[in-house]
C-alpha cells in the first residue's frame, strides 16, 4: 500500500510517499495555496502518486487551518454559556500582564475572545464534589439559545462550573442548543477538557467551538478532492503527537492547533534516534516561522500549558516554541532605527523579492542569495531566483540603517539566527535543561541554512541535517501512531488516596480511550493505554506531569508515581522534598493516552562513499569575507564522506552552508553531521 504524508506550510506543502511493501520513499514539494489549502493538498498528492508509480491507499495530513483561524483573530459569531454568577470569567482571566509589570504602562488589555454581551448565564450549580446544588433551568437555556441564534451566533462554547466531575448539565445544554439553534456549532467543556481551572477551560472550549466549522469545511473539501483517488482513508495529525481519523478530528478540532509542527518534531525524533542521538533539539525552519522542540529518549516532550497566539490551549501537545523567523521573514527598520527580522513574512505569495512574484520587501532568503549561501534556483530549477532584485531591496534597506549592502545582509542573517537561538533557550534553559547537552536537528527548507551558526551561538555538541530536510515533517506524519488523550481532575492528598476510587477513575479513562481506538479500527489486542498523573506540593499553583505505571493500582503504584514526581520536580526546578512530612504531595489530574500502533518506516541506508567527495563546482560565498567556495551535490555523497568548510551542499529541497572551521560528515542513513573541525 502507498501511504502519503502531506504537511501544509506557509510557503510550501511538503509530500512524502511510502511504499509499505518495498519500503521505498519519494518526496516532493508544491507551492502552498493559502486561499484554499486543499488545492495544494491535491496537487501534492497527484505529484507524489506519479513519482511513486501507484495510487495512494491512505493519507496522513498535517494542517494549519485551526492555527491560522486563531491567529487571524476574527471571532465574530462566537458566544459563551456559563454558570450563573460567572459571566465575567473571560474579563477577569488571570489578571496577568505580558512581560511583567515593567511594560504595564504601555499595555492595553486585548479584546476578549467573546464580548460580554454574548456571554449568557445558565441557572444551575454543582459543588466541588460534583453534587447538584441547583438543578438546570432548561427553559432559561432555551431562551438564551433562541436569543443567540437571533443575533447571528454561529458557534457556542459551554463551560459550567465543576462539569468535569459530572457532564450531565452540559450535555443537556448541548441538546437544547441543537433543538433551539440548529446549525450552530457547539462545544462543551466536559468533552474538550475534563480539567479544573475555569478560565483556561472556558477559552479552550471556545477555541474548539470557533474552529469547528472551519475544520469541518476543510476536511470535507479534502474528502471531495480525494474522490479522485477513490476516497482512500484520511487521517489528521494531532498536536499530541498522534493521528486520528478525519471524523474524530472534526468532532474535536482543538486537538489540531499544532498539527504540522508536531509532525516535524516526531520525524526529527525518528531520524535522530536512528543516528544515535538521544538528546536532541528539533528545529523546523520554514518559510514563515521556526518551530523548536526537545526530544529526549526518542520522544518529544509533551505539555498541557500551550499557547496559540494569545490564548491558552490546555490540550496535550508537543512542547513547541514558535518564533516568527523563516526564509520569508521580512527584514525592516524599527521606529528607533534598528534592524529587525520578522515576524511578518512574505509567505508563499508574493514571496521574497528574489522570487520575482511582486514582493516589495527584502527577506532572509534574499540575504542568503546575496551572500551566495543558496544557489540561483530552488527545487531543482523549478523556482529561478532573481539576485538583482534581492540586491536592490537589500541595498535600500542598507541605506536606511547606514550600512554596506553585504554587511546589511549579514546583519539580517545574524538577527534571524539569534531569534532562533532565543527560541531554543525557551525550550531548554527555561525548562531547566542545559542546552550544551543537546545536538541540533535542523530541517525544513530554511532550517539547515543557520545550523552551523547556531552550534556556535549556543555551544552545541553538533548539528544533524537529515536526508531530504525539507520534507521531514511530511515524513513524520508516516511515523506516528493513532493516539487519543483523556484527562480527569481528581484532587486528593497523597496520604489520603482512596485506591479504589483512583482505580475507578483510571478505569473510566481507559475505557473511553479503548472505545475511541475501537472506532478507529483497532482490535483490543492491538490497543495500548499509557497512564500519567499531574502532581504538586500542597500550596503550589502548578503541577508536574509524570508517568504512572501500568498494572494494578495499589500502594506500590502510588509510591512509584510519587517518587517520579519528586524526581521530575528536582530536574525542572532544582529542588524536591521526598520524605518531608511538612511538604505534602497532592494528586490533581489523572491522564490516560490510548495508542493504536502504526508501523514505522525503516530509514534507507546510504551506500559507502570514497571519504573524499569531489565538488561539482565553485562560486563566491561570503563567510565574514568573500571566499571561492566548493559546491557539492548532496545526492552524490556516500556514507563516511567528509566535506570541510568553506563549502555549500545543495539538494532539491534545502541547502547546507558549511562555514570555515566546520566539517560535514555523511552518516550511514544519509544525515549530515556538522561539527567544529
């Protein structure tokens, strides 16, 4: 069977096709179509199928539809239903000021995701144990539903107090909304996030409701286009590092907000693990942004503290930090006269100046071209580049800041590299990790271009550039299992644990996970459930997520989980209190991941090389000064070949500059290992 992974990016849509019988893989890229991403999806599918020489049997897709909808910020038609007395939950929020109070004089609180006039109170109440204090007033709900429908509301989020303990009231509200306001998309918090903290639960539920119609339309459009291939199975990447059927994703689209970046982290994890590295920084450099994540022991780190734009999204997702620096990021001059790069991007249309499609501002790609770091064409000649246009745009920018044009281009690349370095520090230093212990895995179309500079800036051990780096995210889509995550708040002191109640709560989570996996086509024998728990010291306002063992839930289970919490707390914060009776441990949330395994493709091995490959030519490249630099066709390298800088290695989807003082070695899988000579 031919399986095809398609990852939609801001500039290009990347495609990898895998023949599961022979293990052969082919990859390609097509220009993204932001006005309708499904057009690029179909174009990429056709191109990959032609290269593979067979019709596809299944698709896996990484999408940015939900993310883009949030970043656009147009939330017209969205409403919220809350328990009576909690109408101002969005207004109060967390009373936090971005970047601390040092900037508070200049900060204006942004508009809420739902204006106060579209927040409706529902007469009902549960207490903190889930007991009904006040029954649901169904007529009041019906009246609110009719009023919101009359006001043109298209999506409603429902977040009632303590509904994570008993969802009956929320489910009844959903039924009334379906009856009184047909056609309105509805999300209830007990489906989206069975977890306490009303503000975060409300926002996460609203985000799910808001993107639901858009994701449904997009998935339907993809389904229509797949009719050209006989409508093969279609799965979508989730932010948690798993995939689900299109139907499951349509029901809970919030799980796709970091769909594409998650695939990149997983693809990098497979490649780096095969190459023998277990502490890895995955850097996915695209046309619009750079996504950075940490991989340890072959697994990307997960978080439930994610943020998309200005909104907290508390669903499980790979811990990714995104910075607005990519190949298409615009270089500009601030009001104070300083040179800046990003976050604004030229995108796929019109693109950088050198694309010759009407771009009017210089970008990172233009700077690379001016300095000779990239060839005069991309994608094997499919995109010719206009060096004169790049120079003219950068010369104008250089005049504004009073610099020579080459120095200005170098400044653009240096700022871009520091932007990426700061993102790496956010997922390492700010998480209690020493960045010097890691190897950088740089991929994406623009990621490898700055790999050597990041090794220097951060003192990294080395950088790894995978084979076909421009399509690692699409390859990652073919390496992941079906996965469904569930959570249940269960607050209790460790010393007061009721093991019977704990076992019952985990059993309920596991049953829901198995039911979902069965709906995805996995037999009970093929299903796997993975437990975790969020614990904290009494009095803390945050939790630490730790793995919980399988098997019976007994005293040994509780002790093992608590010990894991102490160890994780020490790693993250530098201290812990095991055995201190004054520092009581609390259990807060129980978590279960249901996993349906999908075969991971084997990485092809590279034939041995001569050790000293021959260059294909030379051109002037600027590394601090202009140098006559050897060029190499990466596709001709064999395992064990070593290239000493200065050099530039070129391939279909990316380019790897090797500065003076660095070497690039091809390993057994075709990866390039960049190291200080």
